[in-house]
């Protein structure tokens, strides 16, 4: 079975989008942030009990784009081999989202070039295109969980 270059690009964009969502973004209704936080808490609890989950390093796997892209890539590859139309239907919204992100980055870069060469230093361009990514605070969150222990928010 061969794969067309268009299908490959759609699947690659979808895998990147999912890997980036899971590793770096809050997601709709903060579901990815919540998932990462729960995995971190579970891993910390397991580490205290010398449990199996502490040896699996799930948090690092979820937090790492490179790691989780292997799993998402495997899913899409298997789905494409079994039912190509289903894989493409699942990939299309994610690929379109990736395309929109790429366009925004191009506009951001071009806006940055305009600002660099603009003698008047136009502040509109600087405020229209803020930084694309937030600073990744999940390691800090994990450390806070380790320091806090199992206690609910605000209780000591």
C-alpha cells in the first residue's frame, strides 16, 4: 500500500497537533492541563509508595512532544492501514488547525520583520502578535506537587 504525499502531510500535521496539544497546551476546558496535572500527582503518590507507576515515568511521556508523537503516529499509521478514509477524517481538523497555526507564525515573523525595519517602531504590530507559546510551567507544577504533598489546595 502506498500513501500519497498529501495524505502523509495531513497525517504528519495531525500527529504534530495532537502531540503539541497534549504536551504544551491547556486544551479546551483545560482538559490537557488537568490530565498532565493528574498524571503528575499520581506519579508523585506512586513514588512515595515505591509503586509501579513511578517506574513508568508517565508524566515525562505525556509532557514530551517527541515521546507522545510516537504513540499518536502509531495510532494514525495503524488506522490508515486499516481504514484510510477514517484516518484522514480524524486527521483533517487537526491538520487544518496546524495550518492555521503555521499561517499565524508566518504573519508573526513578517510582522516582526516589519517592526525591525520600521524607523517609527510601530507598537501596533508588537501588541497584535504576542508570543505564540506560553512558558512551559508544568515542571514547576510538578515540583509544587512534590513540595505540597497529598494535601488539597491551601491545606497544610
